[in-house]
């Protein structure tokens, strides 16, 4: 009976309490179990935020098995200040009820860690961390909660606005009408960011145009449409095809025409192709201001432009002050995936020409998932080790290896195949550093990058992952 009660009423376990916060003033401590806020039981951090937005707080907690109530005033603009072990107190995630043929989970390589086979589709993580969801698995209670607590913005995978085509894309004959759902959100003044994963001969061409124009009728509720190319691993079973260069050029032509139209109509571009389209075709990347201030980097919008802009600032401000005597390592190998490699090679050549650094860019082919998977975030540690080993054996690996931090965007700081940066360092017997940008590379060369791993050192508790990283939800 106690087990059933615990499952029915999950509790939030406090991980940390922010100094000078309302929770600190009330006496909340790490490892406390939060049971209710102002008399309301809470199923996740969203409920906590919602029910604690009052001037008077009453927190019912359990500490060392003993329940108690902590109460007091919360000053205006004072943060609650509680960090929880898990954002959802049931330590679970809502499962997807679709069977999309392009679903990455259904294309996962065998014998990887088990969380990679979980099809997640949780509206709570959409609100909290910007994860894209389909809204096909909502109960009436879920929908009421979304409206009542005004969980905005939301991030929605649409793929097609035509009901029958969307059901075909999702392989879900019972998927609700997404336009009706979005109209309901518009009626309650929500902000929604949408995406279309474009698959040749499925939802491209006239279908893509219909989807874009349907979504535009809901502006400003629908604030953006990200246009994303489909990704297919070598384990894909349904005969779909990836976007060719010609197809990608046609998609960009259409998007750029729509952007001109919508800028005149709305004052923003509204439709935003992800970076992959530009890297695939070799076309110039948009400037950052063309993304209209949208924070959609994690969906692949503007990441490369941000990298290039950061490099330009580093080139002007930091490279001229880089002294050879301050370098802890001069021979560096920079690792990335094949799509970004030409961009990184050009930047690395420019840095090497203007400093004492010797830089080698090593594109790593994704043999685990297939060569068609070309982004750094999906590289495996074993592929990195295997493809760097010949450099080590010929003495060309250098003094330091720089890996993309996004490879390890998991709560445990590991790649898709459970390999950590320290594992890579030990396998290659060379220090490893993680980087997002060229400033991180310069820091690593000077020995001041905080994400460095020496093969001789014991594992350190180094926070690699950003909050809300791609797998943060899969604590099972």
C-alpha cells in the first residue's frame, strides 16, 4: 500500500538550495522531500513554480522520515531557490504513441544503452527545456493543465498540417488535428514554436508549402517554423531517403522566398531552415539577426553562425595577445563530424597562421550509426578512439585532443556508447579537452579550459551537460 501511495503521489527530492532564496530563508535543506506547496501536491517542478508564486509560502516536506511544515513570506522577485534531483518527480517521462518512420529511436544501433530506445514525447520537457513534442499523447487532464497553468512557450513537431498526411507521417491513425490544437492554444494567447522534419517524397514540396501557410495563419501564436532535414541511420528500415544537395537547394529557395513574404507581412522571417541545409549546399549562412532573436540553437538554428561570430571576436581580441610562452600545448587535434569539418578546417587554418599553434582537424566518420549521420552530437566515443589511433601510432596526434562538448550532452557526461572524455584520454594516452567554440580551444591550449581530462587523473566531478541537455529527461 505504501508503494502504491508513493507512486500515486511522487515527491520532489531537493538537490540544492540557492543562498538568499525563499527556500533558504524557510530552512529547506538538500535531501528534503517536498510533498506539497501551499496545500497543493506537486508532480513536477512546474507545479512547484505555479503553486509557489505567492507572497506566503507553506512547504510541507519530509526530512529523515519526519514530516514538517515550513512557512513564511516570500519577498517580491525573490527566487524560490530549490533545485531538484529530477525535474519530474516520478523520475519518468511520457512515452510517444507514434511510430514515425523517421523516428531516430526506431533507427538506433543495437546494443547501446537502454535509454536510447525510449521514445519520449513529454509536454513538460517542452515547456521546461524546449524539447519538441507532438501533442498526440495528451489526456484531457494534461490539456486542462497546460491551459490552466499557461505552459507557454511550447515546442511542437508538426511535420504536416494536413490531418491525413500528418497521421501518415506519425503512423498514428488516431493523431488529433494539430491545427485544432494550435487554434485552442492561440485562443489562450500561447506562444508556440513548431518544426517540420522534411522527408523527400513524404511531406516536402506542396505539402511543405501548405504546412507553412497553414501555420502562418496562426501567427503570432505560432512564432516560428523550423525546417529540419530528416536524419536516417544505416538501421532505417522503411525506404525513406535523405535530402540530396539539389533537394536541399530547392528547400532553401522556398524558405527564402517565404521569409521575404513574411518579413513584409509580420516583420520577422517566421520560417527558419536549420544550419544543416546551408552546410550541405555550401550556401552562405544567415546572419544572427536574421533569426529574429529566437533561442532555437538546440534545434540547429544559428549554431554555426554563432561559432563563426565568436571566432571573429576571438581572432580580433584574443589571438593577437596569445603568447607562445603561455601555451601549455602547441600541437592540437580538433575532432568533429564530417558535416562541420570544412568550416572548422578553415577556422583552424586561420588560427594556425596567426599563432604558434599547430592544428589538425580530424573529421570522424560515424560508423556506428552510418555515414549519413554527420553531426557531432551523434558521434560515439569508440569511433573517435578508433579513428584517432592511427594518428597516435604515427606520432601525429599532438599534445592535446579537443572534442566537441555536445558529444557528451548526457546527465552522466558520456557519449552515445557510454564512453566518457576520460575514457578517450586514457585510450589515446593524451589529455582531452571539450569545446563549444574557438575561445574554448584557446583556453585549452593555455591549460585553463575547465573541461579538461588527463589520462593520469582519477575521474573528476566536472559538470559537462547544460540543463535540459538532449537526454536529461531519461533518468530511468
